[in-house]
């Protein structure tokens, strides 16, 4: 994996996206840039103490954003047929970093390095108890308390907030897979 991100690498991923995915990715990037200009630092954790997002984590987050609006399918493992939450994570990690994360959300949660919620960085995975079963749902953290995931409700890959009541009540843990 190269140590420097180049615009060509993004273009390579971006050309694979549908028109809807390109529009969603462009809109999300614009929102991130605007949010970065207006969001004050988190008061309880000084910025100097927060680790920087890894290159691989940034790749994972960007690739996940490109899947916005992809259809949901239980057991789905590729965007053409539809994705479920663990299928989306497996696909994103394989395409963006070459890492193989297979199995259910619970299987994926058993691996990786635990990450404190206040130390989340883009590319980390966030796990939830959404079906009265531990680690029954997973998403890709993209920053600013937001994550990309493939929920069965509404049938599309989308962005939600960790602070939304539903996900805040069901959050279980986070993991990093790059170190």
C-alpha cells in the first residue's frame, strides 16, 4: 500500500461509482470541508492528545462514503447485488486496503484493537446491539460522530450519527484494524 494518498487513487475509486454514488460522495466531501471550517475542537479531549487518522482509515472512510444509497440485501456482499452491514464492511476493507474482514458483525467485532468512543478516527468500526444480540450491527466511522452503514430499515446504505437516540442507546464498542 502506498504511503502517500494521491488524487489519482481517489479518481480510480470514484470512476467505479454510479451517478448517485458520485453525487453523494461529492456532497459528503463538501459537507466535511464546511464542517471542518466551522466545528470547534472537542472540549473534553484536547486536540493535541487525539491521534491522527491513519491513511488506511481515511481510505476506508472515503470508500464507504462512495457506497451511500447502495441497496440493502440480507447476506449481500457486493454493491451490485446489495449489501448488509457486515458485507459492506468486508467489501470496503477489501477494496480500500486489501484487508480481509469476513463473517458476521459479531465475528468482525472479535478481532481488531478496542478503541475508546472519544478516540474514534475515520475508518474505525462501530458496533451496536440492534437485534437484542451483542454486536448485531456494524458501521464505518467517518468522523464528527457520524458513521456509514447498511441498515435494513429504509433499505439503503446511509450516514447516521452516534449521538442519535437509537444508536446512542445501542452502541457497544469500536475497533481499529490497522495497527
